[in-house]
C-alpha cells in the first residue's frame, strides 16, 4: 500500500513528521483519522499496520511521531510533555484539513496508552473532532502513580524528581531514565516485564526508538488528568478500548473514567494486557472495532 512521507508544523513551529495513508478507493475528499502512539513509542511500532488497515477500509490515516521522538524535531529529546502533545495533535488536525484529499468535516482521533488520554482531552476541547477512539488509555497520572509506585520506593522517586528539578533550576540538562525495565524496582518510567518485552521486540522495527525518557516526563505524567475532561467529550462519539488485565494503564482507572463519560459512548473490554492490542488477534479485534466506530460516525 502506498503512503506519503509528510511533515507539518506543531506548536511553536516544531516540525513533526509522519506518514499519510490515502483511503483506498476514495474518489474525493474523505474521512481522516489522526493517529499517534503512546509513551516514548514511535510510528514504526505497528502504527504502519494500523494506518494501512484504516486506509484499506476507505479512511485516510495521518500517522506522526510526537515532538522530541522518532523522526520529529523538538528538544529536549525523549521528553513526553502531554500538554504540548495535545497542542501538536490539534496542529495535526489543522494540517489534515489543508489537504485536498481530506474532508475537514469528518476528522477522527485515535490514541493509545498515554496518547489515549491526550486524545480524550483534545476531543473534549476541539469540536473539529467528530469521533474518537481511546485505546488502553492512561486517564489519571496520580491514580497510575499510586498503583505503580511501591510505598517503600516513593521517597526515592520523589528525591529523584526533586534532584532533577534543582539541577535544571541551576541550568543543568534534564536527567534521563530508561523508558522500560524488566526490574519492577528499577528507575524506569515503565518498570514492568510486559512493557520491557513489548518494547524490546517492537524496537526491531523501529531503529529510531530509544529506551530513554527524561525524568521531567515522569513528573509531567503525574500531573496529567485526562479523566477530568472525559465528561466534556460528548456529543463527540467515544469508543474506549480497555484490556481487562492492563497493569500499565490500569483497567480499573479506565473503567472509572468511562463511567464519567456521557453519551454517545461505547466500551470494548478485551482480554489480555496493555500491549496485546498492537499485533495478532488483539490487533484484529481492536482495530476492527476502531474502524467500525469511525465508519459509523464519520461516514453517516
């Protein structure tokens, strides 16, 4: 399937890069899905499969790397700032609407994991979005931190965050930690064996991925609360895909957020963990549900 290399300006003029997958069989401007990955992940980590999947269903797909990651510009490198990501996502929508092959009245958002939360926020505040899919979303930084950080390690983590802040205050460069680690007590953003296994395997497809994230990213993640926006997504149709054994973005938090969302909304509860939706049978189930959600609400 053909795809086009694209670039556009994000917030503050930072150049963001990605791919555009034209809808198969389209004879004019058509519905377009803006797609972006989760925490530290880059587009080569199976978003090429998703872009092609949407295109085969007659939907344009615009896939891009977040600022500071992958092929996109931005500094400091390896920093995930959720507020800047939501602003960049709105720039991605703006870029899409300038293309002659895009129907600006039929824009959808697809986000996963960290960006599942970012997509909720953008759908709540940007009415150009006509349908949104939030897959295995992180919906509460504080809630995730409480569940992820053992009480006996909390003081050490706080010391690391405070030390990094003082270093930056004195003019130093942001500190970094591994994004993933198989050691649950290790200093990593996602110290989970499942995350380690998925990222190290997916990295074989993604030469630009680095197992690294700034310490400040951890602090900003803890401050981010998409759950506080979810009731405002309505009347934009929401599909939330939740994995019943998700410990990276805890399923219980996502289900609590779903209860706060107003209609129209739909929940798909899938079996498995956080990363099962990206490939194999889990991909087929989740991608099909997302495709049908977008076709139903963007092609009506």
